[in-house]
């Protein structure tokens, strides 16, 4: 029976390990002080202040090491991202716009006027079809009202008008579903629709959204007030500014 060979490694601690050990020791000391009991002597608060400085110093040193350690990775990621961004970056990218999104946007601008014009023609056709269907329905209703139940020819004429009205209604429905499209690709490409908001009366809009979403307004006002407090601006009405020791 042979004993299993155990290989011991004696690798030196990494810079992170050194910072971690230092901070862990300081945190143990911090837990001893922060035990729920307030300080009662000058010596105690002086020792606590020393510990706070040590923690801040240790944290800054670890942060500097973090930045140093991840810098090569950041540079590698940036190099990859920059290569791909040349082609793929969206138009909303503030530093570079990808060649493909730019090309697609330009091509959409080329075909958009034609599709808009076609959509206008289709809308005119929709309107005409609706009007024709309404007129056919009225004619059928009027013919039915005036027809003599004993007059076969008149009743046949009424049936013909009803059928014409039904045909016109189907044609109007088909016209309503017709859209302007480009069909050259794998799927039809049409005009997109979006809702655009334009504030034309700020006071009225504020009153509306104040009633509609008061919590959001409260958050906005608090952020504005906090910014004034940081800048030591105290002129805002409806806000109390006070100095607070911390």
C-alpha cells in the first residue's frame, strides 16, 4: 500500500489578497466597536476616527488595485467593441454610428416618400370604398322600404341592391386592410407608425400629470431640491433647507 503524494503549493498572495486581509482585519475591529453601544469617551471617538481613516485608506488602495487589475480587460473589451461598432453600433450611439444602421436608415429614407404617397392613394381609395358601401346600404334600405311585397320584380330588385351593398361592404373592408409595402426582401417592409407628444401648454400639462402621477412629480421635485441643497442654493419656495450634522 503506497501513500498518496500530496503536493503543497506556496504561492504568494495576490495584491487583492493583501488588500482583502487588511480590510478583513479592520472590519473585525469595526464590528467590535459598532456593537450597538455609543462611544462615551474622547479616547473612544478618537480610536473610532482612526479606524474610519484606516478603512477609507484601505478601500482607496483596494479600489486603485481593482482599476489596475481590470484595465487590460477593459482595453481588450474596448478593442473588440470598437471593431464591431464600426458596422453594428446603433444610430443612438453617441460616439460612432455603425455602417449597417446608417445604410438601413438612408435606404428607408429613399423608399419612404414613395410609400407615403402610396399610402395617401390607398387612404383615398379607402374613403371612396366606405362612401360607396354607405351609399349602397342606403339604396338597399330605401328600395326595401318602398318595395311592394306582392311585386316580384320589385323584390328581385331589392335583393340585387342588398347583394350590391354586401359586395361594397366587403370591398371597403379589403380596402381598409390594404397597406403600402415594399416586397423585395424576406418580409414586407411598410411604414411604421409612432405617437409623438408635443407639449403645447406646459401649465396644463403639469396640472394633468400632477394629478395623474403625483409620485413621479414628488420624486422630481425632491431631486431638484437635493441638487439645490448640494449647491447650497436655498431660494426654492415650498422647501425647507436645514443643516444636518453627519
